[in-house]
């Protein structure tokens, strides 16, 4: 019988675009429920994963890969933008709103936010989710 650690590792080796797209939808639902429930930091945390999943799906699409290589298993949104070769497109004049929103998201979100319970208020969470939606739509159009 496989150990739980080896089983989890094997599952990570098969991260595919379909799974990432499905996960992004689930994290989006969770973020919205948390926002409606007044759980501001949790809403931001989940919304960040929405973008992370879409960036990883973009990496697979743009590089023509079926499985996400382990070198992309990080949580740095700015690095994932670079990994997906989206930087120039994001900087284009036609993507100015998405670029601004992505910069603001990257400045707030990283996985350590899970240790900052209560650090964000309602206005900040609502603004974060509005920006996340701009970037989400921009990314979906490029996957």
C-alpha cells in the first residue's frame, strides 16, 4: 500500500488544465461565500487561488503541455505570469486595466495571507475580488 505522502506526491504529478479550470471555479465560489459571510481575509485568500489556478492553466496552454511540471508548483503570481509568457501581453496598452489589477493582486496576495486572519476589511476584500474578476476574465480569454 502506498503511503499518504507518496500518494499525494503522485497526485501532484498529474495536475492538468481541466483540473485547474475546475479548481478555479470552486475557489471562486468559496471566495464569494466567504465575502458574503464577512470573512474578508478568507475571501482574499481563496480569490488568490483563483488566479493561481488560471495562471497555471495558461502555462499548460501556452507551452503545449498536458501535465504541469513541478517547477511551476509555486505560488508566486508574478513568477507565474512570467512562466506563462504573459508579461508582454499584460503590459500592452489594450490590457492596461488587467495589468493594473494584476499588480495590485500580486502586492496583496501570497500564501502567507492564511496566517493573517482579520488583517483585511470589507472594502479591501471587495476591491480585491473586483480586481480578481478583471484578471480572471483576461486570463480566461487567453487559455
